[in-house]
C-alpha cells in the first residue's frame, strides 16, 4: 500500500515540483492549507522557499502539538525553509519555530549570498544509500545550526556547514531534492521507503 503524505501549503513557493516528485516515487500526496490537518497525517512534508515568519505563521497555533507528533515518531521531511522552521528560532524573523531541532537558524557567512547552485553532500546516513552522485541543488541565505542532529554537511566557500538533520523519524534538508535530478528522486524514494518502515 502506498505511503500517504500530507504536504503543507503555507502559501510560499511552488509545490508542484515536490508533489510531482513524491508521486513519481510512489507516494499518495494530499496538499493541505489547513495546518491542523498535519496533526492527523501518516507522513508530513514541509516544503518551500520563503521567509521564516511568513512560512511558520499558519503553523504556530498547532506548534506544540505538531512538535509532540514529530517527537513521537511520525515520519516527516522538511525541505529548505521547511527544515528551518523545525528549529527553535531564526535570525531572519521574530516568530518561534516548531522547536524539534535545537538552536537558531543563522545567516550564511560568505562572499556570495544567497548560495544558489549544486554542492556535494557528505553523509553516511542510510537515506543516501545507493545514491552515487551526491551533488544536490541549494538556494538559501540562511542555514540550520543544530549540530547535535546534523547528519550531513557540505563545503560552502571553504567552510563545512550542516545541510541535513535527523531527529526521531524526521529528516530535514537544506538542499532541494525535488530540484536535484535523478539523485533527488533517489533520495525521495529512500525517504519514502524509510517512512513506510516507521508505520
């Protein structure tokens, strides 16, 4: 039976590519604008490109319940801003985050901001098993900082930065698998297989 994914539409970014990619990997995907629907989800995906406060705004009324759901083991994937709102807070805004990941999202340090393009992801995490080309697409000006949950890094202008986190059964990536060609699809398929194993 196919995995049922609830995809959050909080009004930022284009959801079409991530929805299509997840469906290509065999999942059933329902897009919801009512964030209370996340509380009943079998698997959650928090996608997007956008600003922290605007992205988290509609989730805030359910913040504690959602964090408890994720801590209890519901599988989830946060992508880019969807990863960032899983942190406790961000330098980009004043709203609290969901708080599953610890610490604050911080502004990238470097000559070129935003960071846009392909970078090699270094990880031993099994969600990357079978992925031979580990170059993934990035588009961001901020990054996560929860080193206690970091499971992957990349080199950005000579500095190692964390780009994938795992806590409980939640994965959170700074890169965009839905924009990362065949490697991204392989990652999403591995995540779906992982999520199915959690149920």
